[in-house]
C-alpha cells in the first residue's frame, strides 16, 4: 500500500501558498497550512477539501521560536510525516531599509521571521527526515538574499543568512536522502497579500516591478523537490550573461 505524503506550507497565503497547496494536492499530497490567522486558514482548508485535497489548518506565530518544535509535532500527529516543508512567510509589518540607515535594533526585529525561524524549523524537521532517509525543505526568499540592491537592505541580510544555512545544509544532508533548497523571487507574486497592498484602491502597480504567477513558482518548487539536481532557483530567471 502506498503511503500518502504531506506538504507543510509555512506561510500559507493566498498567492504562493494557495498555488503550492493545489500543485502538490493534485499529486495526492495532504496539505498542512500554517499562518498566523486561524479564520483564513480554515477557509482555505475548506476550499481545498471541496477540490478533493485533504488539508488542515495549523494557526501559529512563526516568530515564537520556542513553539516551533511543538508545531511540527502537531502536524506529524495529524498526518504522520512531513515529507516536504516550504517556508515562505511574508510579514506585512516588516519592510526594507537602506544600509545607511540600518542599525542592529532594526535588523534584530527582522531576524526572527527571516533567519531564526527557518533554521529552527529545519532543526525540528531533520531528525524525522534523516531517520526516513527522505524529505525536502525549501526556503523561499526575495532577490535581495542573492543580489545587492541599493536602498533595499535589512531584510536582505536576514534572508542571506538563512539562504547560506539552507544551501550549506543541503551540502551536508543530500547524500543522506534529504534535500534542502532555496528559491529567491525578484518579483511581486500575483494574487498575494503583497500584491493586494500594492494595488489597494485601484492604484497602478509600479511599472518597474515584475509580476510572477504563483503557479509558476509552485511548479519550480515541485521540480526542485522531485529532481534534486540543483539547490537554488532564482525567479524570474536572470537573462544569460
């Protein structure tokens, strides 16, 4: 008998989170939805159930680092295992700051969600994945984790630390059957909360901002998890040099 797999989406919003749930759900994955607010999560779980996808809501504050191991255990208690974990929260109250104006207090306010939480989550997931000899952890960041953009610091350094961690982790555990990868996005994600804020009141989106379909990102993540032939993807793909 084939055991069904589970994807846990940490930061399950209406953009990428929804696309990931449907992309993996179509392949028979059960879906654990993790975000701060319970009511929207329950609604999304019900919508997925209506599409024939088994899903459950796990409201949680990912900046509560001490609670992350218990969160992982609660998902495992419901579904048995977490086979794929995607970490992609986008807090609405944290923004970029120039490097000139960045101080330690500002950076410290960003590191719980962008640096410490993905590391703590991976630490909680790894024992089970390593014991099974299989599993995948995918970190979703912004392009400033990879590329220097003047005026857009703060979040960048915090994400860069997490990116370095996840790529180093992959180098250590790939031979043991566990994959760890990074997806860096340099565009607004369509249908996301960030897109709704940027276009509130009918305001036109800044023409300098690229827009990417979350279905495209979800497909890239699925390809990473299945093929495991590279540890990092940048979207949209940069032009050939």
